[in-house]
C-alpha cells in the first residue's frame, strides 16, 4: 500500500502524454525500494490546446520563411498555452475550467485508491505552477464563502456534483508540499497592483512550498520577491538545471535549462526527501 502520492503537472509547450516518465525513472533510481511507497499520478492538459497550436504552426511553417524553428515552436506553443488558459476563463467549459477538471480527476483517483488522509506532494513545472496555484486558490476561496467566477469551483460546475468528502479532498488539505520548477507565476501577477497580489494560504499547518529555479532560465522565477505573502510562504532555491553531460553542454548555461529540471539531481533529491 502506497504511503504517499505524487501528483505531477506539466508546463508550457508541446508536451507528450508520458512527460513524467523520465522523472519517475530518476526518482526510482534515487529512492530505491522506498519508491514502491509512492503512488504517482500525472495531470495532462496540453491536449486542450495542442490542435489549434499545431494548425497555426503548420500554416506559418509551410507558407513563410522563418528561422530558429525549434525556438519559434516553443514560443508559439508556450505562450499560446498561457494565453489560452486565461482567455475567457469565466465561460463555462473554458480551457481554464477543463484544465482544472483534469486536476480534479487526478486528485479524485488518489482519493478513490488511497483514501481521504493520503499525504500528497505536488510537483508542477513552468505554467503548471500557475495552473495548480489557481486551482488551490479557487478552492480555498469557495470554501471560505467567496465568489468564484471561473473554473470547476464556480457555482453550478463540477465541484457541486461531488460529495462533501470529495470536495474537501480537492481543497488539498492533505497536500504536504508543493514543489515548483521553472515557475512563471510572476508573469501572471506583474500587471496587478501590489495590494492585489496574494498567494494561496497554507492548506494545512505542515504545508511547505519549495520553488526551484535556474538563474539562466528566463521562464523560471523566484517567488519570494512578489511579497503579499509569498515572502513567507515560499522557499526559493536557485539551482543549475541540466547537470547530465549532454544537458550540461547544451542546456545548463542558457534558457534551454527550462526543459532540464525534472531529471536533475537538484530537483530529484529534495523531491525524494519530501516523499
């Protein structure tokens, strides 16, 4: 019987369904027999955005001469992901709501398999940090009697169809740690006045938030300077992502480090310790 659960959520860009497989192998190698005590679940939301992104890329790539194909493709898919999640998010069945529904399904699977007291570690990369943070924020706002205008916590949407026990579990009260890598939450809050920048509140007294970022990663940011609560909620830790030989040569010293976090020892070791 697993003693803890790990829930992963991917970041921006073109992501395969098996995006967490290398992470799982690295964790298993590091944890050894203890890995058997971890129930791993992954959230996948890229399929909500990928078809249109692929269509735009195909039209541009086939009809115009452009350079830096892979960089352009990453920018197109990455920024389209961010824009798509925020566009008309208050509409029923918006991408924002559908992405939250994917998180809910993964959490409900943990609830069904392991029970309501299962301790959970959340691991979110890049845009996934914003998606997961918004999910928890909306859940807490609804639980506190506030008005939620978008997502599954909006009145009449998915959360209302669940049992009280399921809704309570989705509020992340058993989440012991939130680990973010290459997090770009500052990009989403930069346009807000400082008094309106507020993080989630701790879902439970033992909750911790570890934010790992590479200073060479232009898409990964420290969170403590945001203030408003981030300065006491989050532990920022600067790392050098991409320490394998090939990654070191091609990624660790430049913005491509954004794609090198989840197999790096500076991520795997603290994650394994938390689990």
